């Protein structure tokens, strides 16, 4: 993996940078000790590690703005970081760059039940939003498996999803407004509590931008009323093909479950051993289908899904009878990643999305790739929307990382080949960066970089991520630099 070459001058003046940062964020707000910096050397993609130049932990928007202005002046690179749960290396540090950590931005600022919105700081965890509004019968729909730890700012940066994204959407579908600080220290606000804003869809542009355009300091999200009834079905199948067929037929029948997840036998066995969710271990594939809404509707849909599953050859089907049992069904799926960590020294969690009707074919070819690369794989994925999460099991100490990376790259190429995309919710980061050319032409990538240049003309925000080769803004067509400011006629200036 190739990252930008460290800037020798920035490295040489590390002490001066740290001193300047401490004037902005006094006390324990700046970390420069080599041992203490080890805690920030990687994110959830632990295969790659790099010690940052320093870590700064601002506690206010004004401090964030001052830090960014300082870094712009000194030419220092900046990597924004939330909880560090990114699985694509989106928060991987740079040797000549600082980590700008937002852990102190952890307050829920406002809950507006009338407008069904919550205004929160980016360091608030995903689950904390639902917990804060639960007593009023509301919740926040996107629920990544890491929701107990991942932060809403990181969710916005990567456009995170979760097991209920089939019916309720990923982060971008549940986002109303953002406050963001640009590299020059300017604070902008996009959207608000209202449903939609006029003009350019800047909110859509910033969601999933992976820290390349600015630093998010406030998020306004949509909160929903909890459904009257929610019940989960645990459906076992004798083959992956049968389970994939069931997924296609349920969606084809016009049924949109609240969640629809699939696990193969290896993932099911690991999850059951980890949390004893009551999964049938004889199943080659397991579907978890959640149906929600008015009780009469849920009861009717359970009967319809049961009929479809029986027609696809399901070997067993259980419906949750109470809330505790429903949560138990989901516990195994949400614990699948740590569960697999018990059966392998290391694993890579891939993330690609395919058309639903290609599920059986793609899973068969992943099995063939497993033989080709000599590595095991456990499959866990959001079956309803075709978002795959193959977990490639390997042992770094045995020198298997290169084989695991090659295996993962082949899976992602396969996703694009069958009409899918490189990512569903984990982002590109460094993991998929060098595969962007598989999906996009050079002109596509240049056009995307023009947008980055409009916000970050010097390329200091999270460089080395997303783009396989970052062009200088001055080299891109239809752009010019005037008095140090990028001019781009097709975007509004802030």
C-alpha cells in the first residue's frame, strides 16, 4: 500500500507544530508522546498502521477552526477521526500529518420531537441517539453492527448503513443537516431540521466524503417513531442458493422487511458459539427477516414469508414471540464480526454491493476464490439490498496478508463485474483506493477530484484516501488558482 511521501520539512518542525497546537488546545488536548500516539496508529482496518505526527483533541468549534487554519498555513496534513471504527482505513494516520480527534464532541444538543429531529455533536455514538429518545417511543434507524461504539460523525463520513437499512435507508436517507469546518477555518451549515433544502444537494455531496472536504462538527438527524410491532423470523436453508432464492422472491412479492440478513454456515457457527442466539447449526445458510408495522400487517406478512420460504425449501422457521427473543435473534448477527475473530488470528472484512438476483452466483464464485487463494471465508451480509461482507480469515504472522488482500480485491472486482459497486457502507479509504479504476474512468476520477479541490485546494485533508492518484488542483481542467483560493464556477462559494 502506497501512501503520500512524508513532507520532510513538516517532520523536522514537529516540535514547533506541537507547541502551536498546545496554544490553541491547552492542557491534555494535544498528544505527542510516542507511546501515547500508539493508540491512534490504526483504525478498524488494523492490517495497516502508522504513527501520526501528533493528535489534537479540540473541545469547541472555534478550536477546530483554529487548528485547521494553523495546518493550512503550515502545510500540515489533517486526518479527521471519530471513534476509529472505520473498516476501510479511512482514519489511517500519516507520518507527517496530525489526527484531529472529535471524541470530546459528545453531547446531544437538542431533541425536537415535533420536527422529529435530533441535533448532536459528531462524537455521539450511534446507539446513544436511540437511547436518548427511546422513552418517547422514537429511535434513530441506521444501526451499524458497531453502533455501541461508532460515532455519528464517522457514520456521516462513511455513509454507514446497518441491518435495518433495507427499509429505512443508510445515513444519507436519515440526515437533515450538517455543520462543517473547512480547511481555512470557515464554518458552514448545510440543511437543517427541514425535510429538504433548495439548490445544490450539498448535504448529499458531504455525506460519505470520508473527511476529504472538511471536518464535521454538528449533525442533525431524522428520528422515527418506533413501529407498533416488530417480529423477527429465523429461517434455515440447506443451501446458499435456496436462501438467495428466498431473498429475491420476498422482495419480488413486494414485501420490504425492516431487516433481511444472511449468514453462511461458518459465520452462523461462530456467532452461535459466541453468544448462544439459538441458531440452527445444521443450516448451510441462515436468514433473519424482520417485519414491522401494525400488528395485523406483521402477522399477515409472517404468513406470506413463511409460505415463500417453504416454497424455497427452508428446513426450519422460527418467529420471535416477544421482544427479548427478537433481540436475541439479532444478537448473533450483530456479534458476527467479533465472533469470527475467535476462529481466526486475523480477518479482513470486505464490503461490496451487488444486484440481489446475483447473490447465489457471487457466493459460489467467492467459494471458488477461497480455494484459489487458499484462505477460508465467512459470509455475513445485508441480503435485502445486496451488501456483502465476506470475512477473509488469515494469519498475518504466517505471511498470509498479501493473499488476503488479493482475495479481497478479487471479490470487489467480482462485485463490479456483476453490476454492483465497490462499497456499500464502509467507504473507500485506503482499502479500496487502488481499485477505484475498476469502477470509474480516469475522467470520472478527475471530476470527483475537482469537487475535492473546490473545498481543499491544497490537498491537505485526509490525503492518500479514496483516490489512487491525487492530482494537483492546478492540473485539473476548468480550474485555476487565484490569490491562493480555488475558483470553480459551477459550485457556490461559502
